[in-house]
């Protein structure tokens, strides 16, 4: 086994992360094996992980605005152009736009599907960062002050 610690940290059913770990472990010139580091702590650079903790009501309003911007910005045309086989076709917005192009939903339903998919993605991000050690949870208005203090710019 090349990296028992990494293997133990991965869920066996998490195909994406298992595949990525294999790619890294089997790469001819793996950065890990060569001793190179591309992480901030590994490079000795101070950093601060901050999660801008936006209240759910505000987040939902932002998502609604973003959904409108995606539609006005041409998400449907972009999805049609890239097609369903592109790597980006799994990203939030594309499956919904492709469903609309296939006639599986109306424009109003598309708007709701886009908003719902984006809300779910935002919730998954929040859950992910809750488990991330050392993350500082701050209201959006507090982020700048925390960063300035950490950098000594206060």
C-alpha cells in the first residue's frame, strides 16, 4: 500500500476521492514522493481559514438573484454549446439547463431547479467547512477585520 494513512481517511464508496488518490499515488513524478509541497503550512506561510457565515435568509436571496443572473447570462445557451459529455456538464446549472433543452421542464421550472440545486450545493459547502478543522466562522462584515488583524494591518 503506497499511502495507508490516506487510504484510511477515504470512504471506500467515494469514487471521486479514491480515484484522485490513485492518480496521485501512481503518477510518475508525484509531488508528494518528490518532497515538493504545495500547501501553505508546508511552505511555512501563515494562513487563516475563514467561512463567511451568511444567514440562511440572506443566502437564499443571493441564490435567487444568482439564478436570475445565470438565466440572463446564457446558461441555457452555454449548456447547449458544451453538451452533456463535457467535464463541466455535471456542474450546478448544466444538468438543469440540459433538462430544459430536452423539454423535460418549463422555463419557470428551470428557474426553480437551478435555485434548488444551488441551495443544495451551498448547504453541502457549509457542512464541509463545519468539519474542516481550524476554520473561523464569521459574519461577512467581520471577515475583513479578522484578516487585517491576522496580517498585522489592524
